C-alpha cells in the first residue's frame, strides 16, 4: 500500500510539474 501511495504522489508531482512548466512557457 505504501508503494502505491508513493507512486501516486510521484505521478501527481509529475502532473503538477508539467502543468507548471506549460504555464511558465506560455
């Protein structure tokens, strides 16, 4: 369960990072 939670956090962080990068690139 902990591993799944970590993966979820990583995926969320990646999505946030990509969204922020796209916003900053505009």
